[in-house]
C-alpha cells in the first residue's frame, strides 16, 4: 500500500506541471479524434433540439455541422454536449467542447475577459416578454410589480434589471439554472412574466400546457446577437468557424443552394468559383480542403435554407426573416467577401 | 521500535549505517512528502495563473467591488444586505451566504425536532405509530433529495392560488403562488426597552436556574423552573411592551397590481427547500435517535422505576442524557449534510450561495477559479464551525458521566 503512495504523488505532481495549455491547435485535435465536439443548449426548438429520431437539429446545430463539413467533408461528424447557460463558458474554456453554438449573445465582456472569441452572428435577436393573455397586459410598461421568471447566467437577467430600473418599475426576479424549470415555474403560475430572447420565447411557448393562452409583448428591450464561440488564442480554428458561417451567408447572397450547388460549381461566375473551390486556394489558407464550402452548402445548405428549415415561417416557430434577412433585402446578415 | 531490539551482539547494532536506521528513514520520508505536497500546491496555483493569463481570462478578486447589475428575489439575505441592482458582486455574495445560513439553521432545528419525534415514535409500543414512523422513514430516506425538492416545489406551486385569489388566514396573513405574506413589524421610539427587557429576562433566567439547581441539591425542594423562565423571557417583555403603550406599528401587505406589496414575504422556493431538507434529513436523525435510545441498557430505566421515578423524568433524566453521548457524533454529520445539501437550492431558484455566487456571479464575471475557491472556503468554514460546536457540546455531555 505504502509503496504506491509515492509514485502516485509524483504522478499527480507531474500532471500539475503539464496542465493542458491553451495554445494547442484545435484543428489537429479535432482531426485526430475524428469529430467536432459542439456545445449546444439542453433543448431549444429551432436552435438546438433533438427530434423524434434523437438527432440534433436547429440553426445552431447546423453551424456545427457546417464546421464538420469544412473539416472532414462530412457534416455528420459532430458530437453534441448539451449545456445550461451557466455551464457553457466553462465547458468551452476547459476544452470540453471545440465550439460553442448555443444561442449565446455576443457581448464585450464575454468576448474580452472570458478567454473566448465570438466568430460571427447566426441569428440577430432581442429580449422580449411573454405573459398570460388573461392578465390583459399589452405593453411591457404595464409590468410594474410583476414577478419574472428567467435563466441564471444569461444576459437576460441583466437586461431585465436595466429595463425595470430605467422605467422606474418594481419587479421580483425568480432565476433558475435550467430552462425547463423556468418553463414549468412560469406554467404553474409562479411568475406573471417569462423573459428571454424573443426567439426563445416562441420556442419555449410550445412547451407550455396551453401555448394559445400566452402572448409575447411588442417591446424588444435589448440587442442579442447570437453566434458561435471558440477559445481565445487559436486563430486557425477561429478562422475555420468564422468562415464556415460566412460561406453559408455568401452562398445565399450568390444564389447557391444545396440543390443547385453541383450545377453552380461548373458555371463560370468567378465569385462562385472561388466560394466552391474551383478557383483559388481559400480552403488551404485555413487548413482544410479547397472544396470546404462546397461540402458545407451541399450537405448543410446556405444561410437562407437553414433559417427556413429550422425557425422560418413554415416551422413550428414561424419566425419571419426580419432583421435576419440578407443586407441586400434590408436585413443585417452580411458576410465579408471570399476573395 | 525495531532499533531498540538487541539482535545478535550489541556491537553490530551500533554499527548499522544511517541508511538502515528506521527512525532516520521515517524522518526523511516525511520531510520529502511535505516538500512534495508544498511543491504540488505551488505548481498547481502557478499553473492556474499562467494558464489563465495565457488564455487571457481575467483573474484576481477585484471583481467583488464592481456593480452586480442583476436582481435577487426578496429573501432574508437581500433584506439584511439591503441589496439592489447597484450593489456590488461582494454584496451579492453576502446575500447568498445569509440565505444559505438561514435555510441551514432553521433546517437543522426543525429536522432535529422532527427527527427526535420520529425516532421515539418508531420505538413506540403503539403498533400503528411505530409502523407509520417506519414506513415514513424507509420511504423518504430512499428517494433522492433532488427529486423531493422538485416534488415539493411544484406540488406547492401547483396547489397555491394566484395573488388575486389568495388564501387569507386573518391577521393580514395571506398565501398565494408568490409566497406567504405577513405584516412587517415597524418598531417605534421606545421599542428598545422591550429588547432590553428580553435581555434582562434571559440573564435572569440563567441565574434563576443556577439558584434553583443549587437549592434542589442542598434541600431537595423543587422549583417551577420552566414556568418561571417563560414568565421572565416572554411575560416580562410583554408587560414592558404594554406599559409603554405598545410602541410597534405594522406594515400591512396589500394587493396592488400584480401582487401583494409591503409587509414581509416568505417565498415558495424557501418553503419547499426547507420542507424537503427537513423531511429528508429527519429520517436519518430518527435512526440515529433510535440507535441512541436502544444503546442505553434497559436496566437503567428499570433501576429508575424501582426507585420510584416516573416515566417522564426517567426518559428525561436517565435515558436521554446517556443516549445523547451516542447520538451527538453522528448527528453532527447529519447537520453537515443538511447544510451541504442546501446547495441543491439552485435547482428551484432559491438564491443561496451556490445559486447566487457560484452561479450568477460566476457566469457574469467568468472568474470561476476565484469564486469556487471562496465558495469552498465558506462551506468548509460552516462545516468546521458546526463540528467544533457539536464537539464542544459532546464533551460537555460526556462530563456528566460519573
Ligand atoms: N442569449 C442569452 C440567453 C441564452 C439562454 O440561455 N436562453 C435560455 C432561454 S431561451 C436557453 O437557451 N434555454 C435552453 C437551455 O437552457 O437548454 C445569453 O446568451 O445569455
């Protein structure tokens, strides 16, 4: 017994000294293990949620699949880690996930002091309020004295405090760690109001006993640009995730879809040729094959396609493009050119 | 040990090299071990700092002074700290700390009382009472605590009415999904005398008990200690209060808009967490109490009965004091368990230390290392203080043994 104590201690000491360092190349790790480990929510319809077959779907999930398509040429090589709002940053910082794609708001403090970098915006959102119709409330300014259910560790908690203070209204906040408990508590009448990102309100409303008895108030009280996040200090991996999303937005702008991508590849539009890798060596520049964007669009789709399939008007959520339309259609989605 | 044994001829033993001297070897090994532990600790701290720096993650304790910006549900903690959104992360820490201490303190008291009742009931000669207690203990002890917390929380919530249909208990006490609302006492000038009266009552009781004890030792005469104590601690302050013309006002909660405002409120999160902790921990305490009572030999009570002591005093003066010596040590670990289990509060939004500080504050600042260190230190301190107090009590109880 005594004999093993010393070696064990030495072993622990050695581990202490060689603790994992941040600068390891994520791309090499990902290639070595053969899949992308992606941090997602614990179930937010339209963004990251499991379907009846047990597969993850959603607009955030499609970002992960795009990254896998760029790295491996196979969008299915992704493993998912469901994370609560509270756990998500630690999971990314500690290397438990390679990319965090979990309806996460890009804020300055998260970008600068957590050792993380945001790579873009896959959904422009804003915070809203949901109430029971029976309360007869039509504006957020009538919420003086209300009880408000929300998630801990979110921008939501801070925005609601700002909003009520700015408007000189009283309120009581009840903050849960897991989204499912927020929904249950609101559903059982603990709170008058449920607040989170407006997209989240539409998604979570589907989980209520009588979704028809609740409505979302018109006020949007914050900017919530949601996007994928990677660890600080690995620029190559940052580039891969950033350009995987940009490729999807550029593809929509150029009219390249998963259906016509093969025809387009044989066309002679130079912009499209650069995107799809028949001209230039853009893939090599970020450490992947040159047909990276072709694989993304063929297997996952362009931005418009993933929007329509997951959150668009024809889905349960029924959200219109709004600010998420391309800049050419008066929206905010705009990707730098591939050149 | 072995070094002193003369093996073979004495001359050889003296010549044994230092390398084989067990004492020297033990000393060297221990020094090496200590150095190793220190180096291990140092390299861990150093590593953490270097890696945080390399990943450009903020570190240090400066964040405790910055504005929190989030709100916390109304609880004892927010009341004591006078917490508002403009308060600092440091104040948020105190809110969490007080809320943890509150639920642990009340939980320990109630679980002890309920546990003693259950433990005695399980030993009862009444078949129904004994079996009821057994079934209760065996069921609740074997269901995970987190499930029980959820059960009570959602069971409580779903059965409570909304604020407009509140249950009224009279005396301005109302109950609804937002909590139990009560009038808040607002002391007026002169109320300080009542507090002083309570203090005098407490001190008086202490001396009265000593006197009564001594008198009984020397003369055998008994004194109504209990009722005199009640009179001193409760009656006397009430008298002062009445004489001064009742210098106390009440802030009554009233329904305005969505909810009751003013007064005091106990939120449902607190009620259900407390309920779950007490009902669960009491089962373990009951078993400890049962074991303690069974450990006192039956001859003790028989001897007491033979001397003509009635059943009540036998239990109080003969059995319990001896049982306590067996009960206290394991009871301490149940108290520690209850305190640590109170961190499950995070699941149902009771703003305890883990929820507010190791949850919200951690997430808003991202300073996981510092915050978890502080949180660990707090739980460690609470546990050590509890143990020290209980050990002191245990020592005091053992001295009674003659
Ligand atoms: N965008 C906000 C809020 C994100 C958030 O956690 N929203 C909740 C409510 S919509 C959620 O994702 N719940 C799903 C889950 O926890 O799995 C942030 O980044 O802080």
